[in-house]
C-alpha cells in the first residue's frame, strides 16, 4: 500500500492550462474519489499519476518515492479503464495471466495467483470464455482481476462503471467497496457521477475547471459545503438557490436542499416560506419530486410524505437551520444566527436563480 502526493502539479495542452498548481494527498489505504463535471481535469490527474501524461510542473510521489519522471510500468500501480481494454481473442484466463507471462512468472505460480484472484472477483466459472461471451459486469471483473495480479500499491480507476446499465452499476459499486475492504489497497477512482462518488468513497475530492473546490468525507460534503459549486454539485436534485437583487448585508445568495423543504397548504410562521404552485411531479415510489413555480422562479422539493396533486397552490417551508448563505464569489458564509436575522427582514426582496429548473 502507499499514499499519493501531488505538489504544485500543473498540466498544459498548448496554451491551455488544464491543471494549475494543484496540491493533493491521497491517504494510504483510502478509497478516494475525484468527482466533477466533464472536462474539469480529473482524468488528466489520474493519467499523470499513472505516468501516461507528463506534468509541466510540480512533483508526484507514490509511497515514499518520487515518480514524476518514472516510467508507467515502474510506478507499482494498476489502472482500470472505462473500456476494459480486454484482448478479444483471448480467454478470461489468458487475459488475466498476460502480464504475468510478460514478467516470466512460472506457470505453477501463475495458476495459483489466477485461482486466488478469480475466487475474489467471482470469475472461477468463466476462465475459458472469451470477452464476447461475458456480461458487462463480468468483463469489468476481468479488467479488475488483470489489474490485481500485478499486486500494485495503488489502483487507479477511470470511470470503470460508466458503460454499464443502471442496475449493474449499483451491483458493481457494492462489489468494488467490498473488494477495497478486502485488499486494503489505495484506490483512486474518477467519476462525473456524484451519486457514485458519495456512495463509494471515504474521501471525495470535488473538482471544477482544474481546481479542487473541496475535499472531505461524504457526510461533510453534504452537510457543510464550503462554496456554491460544491453545494449544488452534491445532492439530487441540486440545491435550490435564491439570489438577492440589491444585497447590502454580506451575502448575495441563499440555498436550501429539496429534501429539507416541506410542502404544506399552510404557511409556517417559524420557517422561511415561499408560496407557489405545483407544476409537475415525479413519483418515485417512496419519494416524490415536485417542480414548483413561485414568484421567485422555479424550485424543486423532494418529499417522503403524502402526495400532492399538480396545479394546486401550496407553501414551501424551510427551517432556518437548513438555509445556507453565500457571498458574491460563491463562498459560503458562517455566523448563521446573525444571517438568519438579516434574512427574516429581507424576505420580500428576493429573486430566484435556479440551476436546471425552469
């Protein structure tokens, strides 16, 4: 096992700076997830750690060894890609043992390693099949097994589940979590899916435009976002945002999560209340997501209680303790008691600025 340290790492493509002076430490034995929108630089970071991309500045260390200029094959890492990269003419067994043969590992030792790993990932019954005759989940397990035979210090995974259907993704997420616990090896995982990130990682690194916006455990990211980007990126539907027209009180925007909002036919005197009309609803079994039109614009509410009909007038009540405050640059502000008092006196000067809601 090993930790990973990036110090002042930069990456450019021509005149375009993708990563600028990035500092990050991946703890030994952790399951760390890099998450962010497409093009934010997360896969570039993974490829620089793997040695598939050269850095333009800074250093990279794996364990106690600097590997900035070390060849990929000598970094003691294994990488699992989105497309699996299996050899179609080889059987499962041949795909897994390919790297061992290149290292001149004796047949007896190869057989032992393959048997042990295939039992771990559940491929013992598929060794003589070729990739074309495997399910998506089985092909992913072959890719994992092939990475595991190298016994690396670090596993690097670049959106390995993105080609699977929704049901299989959930199953494979569980299997990867169990695999990590069993191996105890450092996992660094890249995804654009915040649900995937939150459900798998013990540390989440939220990125945007080549910068780390926040790095924390899933609970802290959800409860204590440090900025507007993280607040809206984490959570589904995203946090509702309301903007002040003429701010003169330190904050320009407030936010509240759809699942912390309560629909009622009555206004609550002890809450921040917004009057509106239900435009559409999505009934998802135990929960219902409402899209509500208000004088401030559209907002989302996720409810687990009784189902309200469309086109009825309602109030959305939000407890003041569930409201977040942000300044003009999107930085979250603290000092809630003082801010709550200001908000209570400013409820009539709001307009909404929603992401993805019309």
